[in-house]
């Protein structure tokens, strides 16, 4: 199975992606940028530009993602990204559920009106020569909405369709709506990629098992996109690639013991991210803000270290932060 690193705004920028590539690359074949929203006549923000610069993304396959409801804006930004930076595949965000995005009709709000979605895709595909993929949810409020949305997608030559099978109002919680994913997987002629709630081998195998048993020829999707699960445990793609998804009942036993991240790897991973942020950020506050955001996820790997994690959260100075981190991730 191939794995993709999902875009997570505020986390999976080039610094994080490069650290994943350096220490936990096994199994990951594609990385997606967090969304870039076109700004009329004003070009990309400096940090967005820095995030896609080829020199900041050496040795990794990066797909820039655009968030817009306007075909012309998509075309001009994607063309610029292609001409200035050499990318030939662009992803359209049709899934972001955040209010600040959906109140402007973007992200998951594109799904509220399949005819408007159709016009948007028509405007894009009739003029663009780039490879275009879509990352989508399955509706705004209800799974019933997915039928007409899927019919729209099926009309276009998407390079792939990545589905997080939840509605906008589901946010990031509640049951995954597997039937909707399976329907798309069975009906689409372009590759359909699964994304959602894979946090460990068991989740992965359960989901793959459901998909496989629901298709006549027992097929699996060509790739799975990992989001929060990989931020919780950066070795997740490696763990999943090393387990044999055919051996469902022996899930845990079939995984080699060395697939989880070691403390030494985590320490090196952390330090790489810390040093890279330190170079570009001015002062302790923004640096610690970024690092603490990461610990909000990675802290789950240390369930017995609540006090040490609290010291990380409370640190306001770089030195205190590093002392707290070293108490969890010592140098060997
Ligand atoms: C903090 C955060 C930021 C996200 N930012 C983006 C984004 O910029 N673009 C996007 O398509 N999805 C974004 N997502 C959604 C994820 O890419 C992914 O689809 C979602 O987390 C479900 O996958 P998971 O269960 O593996 O995490 C974000 C999710 C989170 C939690």
C-alpha cells in the first residue's frame, strides 16, 4: 500500500514534511501542502511561497493544494505554481469544514450545490492542462447528499479523488461513513484514495477489510492518506507498510516489533523540526507555539508522562522547553 501525508494547516508545512521524509519516509509516496487560498491580485503569501519552493521540498513528491470556489482563481494560481515552481499536479480542497472557510462558500461548502461544483470543475478542466485531483468530504449535513456530488466528480478526468468520508457538520468526529467511500470506490474510473481515522494497525486493517469485502474483486484503494494518526505517531506509515494487510486476524503479531518510532528517532525528529523553526522564527513565543502544537499530538505517545508533558505546555522560554523535552526524549 502507498501512503500519502495529509495536509494539516499549521502542522504539515515544509519543515515538518522534510523531517518526516528524513526519519520516517518508509511507505509515504506523496505529501500535500496545507491549502493555499488565492488572493485577488496579491499573489501568494510569503510563507505559502516558502512552503512550495522546490529547494524546500527536495526529494519529496509534493502536491500543492488550492482552496477556492472560483475557476479563474484556481486557473491563475495553479498556472503560476506550475510555471514558477514546476508542479504539474494540483489538488482542489472540497473538504475543509472550518466556519471561516465555509462561510465564504469554499472547502466543504462547495458540496452544498452540486450544480455550482459542476460549473467550477467545468471551468477548471476545460482550460487547465495540469493534473488535477480533489480532496473531498461526502456532503454538508447528510450522507444522502453524496450521490449527486459523486455524479459530478465522475464527469471529469480527475487524477485522483481523495475522500474523507464525513460530512462538513461531522467535523473530525463521529462515525466514518464507509458506505459512501465504497460507493465512490466502486463507481469511479479514476483512482479513489481513502482518508480518515487511521491511528494504528488495527484501524487500518479494519477499514481495508471493510473495503475489500465490499468490492466484488476484493480490491483495495491504490493509496491511503494519513492525517492526525501520523502526527500522533510519525512512524505510522512505516508500521502500516510493514504489516501485511492480508493477515487481518493476526494484525498485531504480523507487525515487526521495530516498526514503532524509537525514542532516539523521535528525539532526532523533534530536534530537526525545532532547529528548522528556530532558524526562521523570531523569538521564543512563535517557536514554542509551533512546537507545542506538535506535542498536542505527539504527547499521546507518552501516556505515563503527564507531568513532563505539562512542563512542555507551560514552558514560555526556549531553555525551559528544551529541559522538559529532554526529560521525555533523553539523549542516548
Ligand atoms: C488541524 C487540521 C488542519 C487541517 N488542514 C487541512 C488543509 O489545509 N487541507 C485539507 O485538505 N485538509 C486539512 N485537514 C484535514 C486532513 O487533511 C484530513 O483530511 C483529516 O484530518 C482526516 O484524516 P485523519 O483522520 O487521518 O486525520 C486538516 C485537519 C486538521 C485536524
